[in-house]
C-alpha cells in the first residue's frame, strides 16, 4: 500500500515537472506506471499536467478497463499498453511534446546522429515512428516495434516517448531527448553534427549493455 501511495505521489509530481519544463501544453502528455500483473496507474484525461493530483490517478488493467478511480484514463492508453507488452521489464512510460524534439518529428527528421558518447550509453538510439491516424492499429504496432528496441523514440506528429525502470529514469530520458534535439538543431547552421566513429559507437553500445541498460533481449544477445 505504501509503495502505491509513493508512486501516486511520484506520478503527480512528474506531471507537474513536465508542465514546468514546457514539454506539455493544454491537455498534452501522459504518464503511466506498472503497479502489478495486468495493473497500471495512469494520469487522467482532459486535465493540465500542472493540475494533476494523486487522487485523480486511475488504475486500469491490460485491456485499458478502469478498475479503480473516478476519472477516465487518457485517450492514448493503447500506446502505453503496447510499450508494456513489448517490454515486460519496463516500469514507467512517459509521453510528452518537448518542443525541439517534437519539431524533428513533425519535420520528418531523425534524431541522429547522436552527437555525444554519453547519449549513446544512456539511450542507444532514438528511432522515429511514422505518422499514422490517431488511435489506429498501425500506430499501436509502430509504437510497439519502437519500444521493443529503444528506451526513447519520436512519433511523427505526436512528440516523444521514453521508457524507464521508474519515474525518475523516464523523466531523465525525456530531458536528454530534448537536450540532444537542441544540440542537433544548434549544430545544423555550423555544418551539422558529425557522426561518431562506428568503432566508438560499437564500444559504447557494449558498455550500455553491460550496464544493464536497454531492452533485456538486447542485453542477452551481447552477453
């Protein structure tokens, strides 16, 4: 019970942090956390993330049905559930619209090359899911495929998703995605970011796997 109360507090505070950082506006963005087998704690629909309260959070099952709470879950819940199905080890999914990273997505530009060695270790890569109609099966499949291979990804026209063991890791990864987007955008007038040498990237990805970061199936392959 105490763990669930703490998680409610964490998700509410994280919602406020998303808004304070300028990564969401209006009713944008959503957060969810795995709280048990086939149970997820999620932010409610149609509220500003600046206003989310602990008692507004909703518990849903793996089919998206409300099992606890008086409010409705957010409309893109299927995308979060797709992430959890693709990555059984993931504890938290964060979806936001950080402006510069989202600009890359709406412009159809990939967030690469990752310009910093530390970013390769932290994120590995940041793929982009192609634009699909809202709440379409194609969109759910695209998100599931990206989540299976990456801890962070862009969705054309729909911001960024980050996955984490916990709330703090998911938020830090969102922060890093936006930070990298700003660096890549600033580098463009200077000739663009230079790709890291392939041999260095390979060693960084190996270090990432040894640190236990990234999809667990990828860690097993490199072991």
